[in-house]
């Protein structure tokens, strides 16, 4: 943490140097003394200090300056540093202005020039003010600050990216915090895009994409080599499983992740059914442990980079990244998982990220204390979200299309919950489950204000006010990157092994080799798929990890043939 600052302003160079010298002598050990030769220059300095979140303890400012008086400067500077102590240096003729400033600006003191000897006329006053400031003003946050509005989708993305990559940040809501608003306006004058991200070194990013953020927070975004034995796309449990086993067996492995290591599992508040953790562990914890393990064995991991396209040239496989980089490999693993299915109801696109969230209870739950919130869906992830939210909200209502949330009685077990979660949901007093219920409409101007729900049997339709709805209604695979390259089912899940489509004569339709495809091999030899993106994937962390690890034994077999 940098020393607090005393900023002194005077347009007469000799006076400015004299006061600087006196301040430095008495306070130079504990404070940074900064000087400026005009109100305008000082204001620019104040803006720069605020961008870095450096603390300003005291303004000591000449009242009579051309262009901008001391009082005028203080009025502006206090918008950014309302808690700084403020002293005007005045001549006899200025005392009236100084007295007026006591009322208008809350001026702490005015000193007559000259202030000689400083031991009597300057230091006692400043000592009091500085010790008062130090005792009452909290130490400013010296990490990353994200400023924006709670109801903005891009603010939500940035917060989610930082949180999932375990980067602490301070959230500044410009709608409720006047100094945050000033700060944003100082940094982002010409347009009103959010979020504005302030870094401790003074740099500012406006509405950044994942790659720029990743680069800025020190994550690797560029590959060290042009070619690898194995490239893994996606750092969820399947990708991490393959990375740990692949690198530990001596392969040169590159893993590319567009958001954060851990994938969907990283968003889980508590994974209770993963082998070896009887008390459960958070998805973030599992992700961090696995990432460290993969890196310790030598896996290179790029974060904030998206693979947009996969191609094949002879025995080489290539990936193209969103920044245009092309990287090659002997074998490729598609472990891109799936995302929550979108809810298709009128008006919803206007309030995504503004009260309507797809799979984000961890980062958003605390914004809804003592409120009535809704969770759409009846499978495990919806149950976990409801339990997380119930710790903050006054009431959580689960809206479930089916007739039960219990796998055992469900016509569609994939859309129901594991027994342990059913028991927890039922035992949580502030969770209500409405079965056979669908969302028909959402409403709200700038953010979610109400939802309209209907009972599928009775047709009864009601509109309920709420400010938050979290949606977990099944999955859509991230497989566009292999469209036209490998065979996928109509929903986009990737076929592998014996599931590859066959001709009516029982032969694989688009498989080119004499041997059969390996268990996790796609219709292109040497391109594998594992985890939730695979047709027949089991949507469990353990299954994804296991299949990821299995790919490495297939990789040994495959490499013998090329
Ligand atoms: C909230 C929640 C709670 C859950 N709880 C449990 C639980 O308690 N127990 C359990 O067993 N299972 C649980 N699951 C299911 C489990 O998390 C998934 O089955 C598992 O994460 C699938 O792993 P994966 O590696 O196949 O895919 P994912 O975890 O989805 O990871 C895929 C990764 O690939 C990245 N990616 C996608 N496309 C690209 C691209 N083009 N370029 C670069 N990167 C890309 C994604 O950003 C993502 O990080 C939960 C799921 C959710 C959503």
C-alpha cells in the first residue's frame, strides 16, 4: 500500500516550493507530498490518483489562483476524495471566501500566508487534521475494482470471469455510489460503457473481453509453441482429467479455455458425490487443485482464449483461436462441455444478466438478500442453486415442469435430482417447489420485475413480482467448433466410438480407417471427445474426469498408428 498523499496547490512557484519543503520536512516519512501549479493541473493529478485508488489525506490549496480558485478546485476534488481534509491558504483579502467555504465545502481550516514559523502556524493544525483523517478513513482497497451497474450483462460477465479465476475484486455500483460514478466519468468520458475495470497500476479497461482481462491479470493467453502432442479444448473436469494424465505421461499438452478452469463444475457450490471427499468440496476448490496438478506435470494452459474452428490436414489436427492464432497437434480432445439451455419466453433477452441468470447463483446470490427469488428447473444443478440461494434470499421458489423432482418417480430421470439433493431441498424451510409449472413471460423495463407462470394442468396463470430468476433447464453442447468436421447428433452432441452413425449395412458411415474407432474417438481419427459434449455423456464430474483420463490411453494407441 502506497503512503497517503498530501496534495498542495499554488500558482506562485516560490510559494509552492516553500510549502512543499516544509511539508516534506515534517511529513515526508509517512506521506507522499505531491504539488501542482494550478487548479487544473491539480485536478488532473487527483483523477490519476483516483484511478490507482491512491489515498489522499489532505489538500492544502491556495485560494487565489487564476482560472480556478482554491475553493473551486476543492469542490471538484472532493467529489473523488470526499473524506480528504481540506485547508485553504489565504491572504487577508480572501478570508471571506474562506469562511464561505467552511459552509459550502466543509472546509477544515484556513491558514493565513505566510505560515512562518511552520512549527507554530502550520504543523499543529495539519497534525490534528492528519491524525483525525488516519483514525476515521478506512484504508482504500488496493486491488482490482470493477465499476458498473448491477443490472448489466457485461458487468456480470466480468465479475463472473474474475470470480471464477479466483481474482479478488471490489465491486463499485455507480447507481448507488457517487464517488464511483465520478471515477467512471473521469476514466470513460466519451461513452457510457460498462464495466470499467481499474487496476492497481493505474490502467483501466472498459468493457473488456475475457482475453484482455486474462492477459491483464497475468494469466497465460499465448501458446509457447506452435505444435503439441495433444491439444485439449476446454478446461472442465474432462479436459483437466486428460491434462493431468497426458502431461504426467510425458506428452506435450496444451489446454485452451475460454473462461475459467473448472468448467461447469467450477460453478458448483458443493460437489457432494465426488469420490474421496466425504464432506463434499466446492467446484472452485476442485478446479484449483486439478489446475495446479496439471500445471505441475507440465500442461500449458491458456485462459480467455476461445477455439473457433478445428481442421484436419493429413495426420495433423489444427485449432484456430479467436485472436486468429493457429496451433497444430497430433491429437485433439474436444472437452468443451455444454451450457444451460436458454429459456425461450417473450422479453427475456432484455433482462439477461439484469435479474435473469443462466447458472450463476454463486456470484449473484448475495445481491438478493431477503428477497423472493425463483429457480427454473428440477435437476441437480437447479437443486444446488436453490440451496445456495436459500442462504441469502427470504424465499426460493423452484419452478419445475415435471411431476416430481425425485429421479425414482420421474418419467425423465435426467431432468430430476439425486436423492441426497431431494432430501436437502425438502428439508430447507424457505425453498418451495411448484411442480407442473412453466414460465410464460418475464417483465421489467431495465431489469427483471415480475414473471408470469402457469400451471400445466389447471392452466391457472399468475404474475409474481421478483427481481431474480436463475435458469437451469438442461444443456446445449458447445460443439460449433467441429461443425462439418466430426459427426454430431441433431442436438449437437458429438458421436464417439461404437455410437458413430452407420450405414444400413452396419458399416460406420464416415469412418475412414480399417480399424474400429476407439471408445472416445470421433468420426475423425485422432480427434477425441469426452465429458458433457459427447453423445451419451453422463453429466457427472467423475464421469468427465474418468473419460478425460481414458483418452490418454487411447492417445498411446492412436500415436502408434500415425
Ligand atoms: C451448477 C452445477 C452444479 C453441478 N454439480 C454437480 C455435482 O454436484 N456432481 C456432479 O457429478 N456433477 C455436477 N454437475 C455436472 C458437472 O459439472 C458436469 O457434468 C461436468 O462439469 C462436465 O465436465 P466437462 O469437462 O465435460 O465440461 P464443462 O465442465 O462444461 O467444461 C467445459 C469447458 O470448456 C470450455 N469451452 C467451451 N467451448 C470452448 C471453446 N470453443 N474454446 C475454449 N474453451 C471452451 C468451457 O468454458 C468450459 O470451461 C454440475 C453442473 C452445474 C452446472
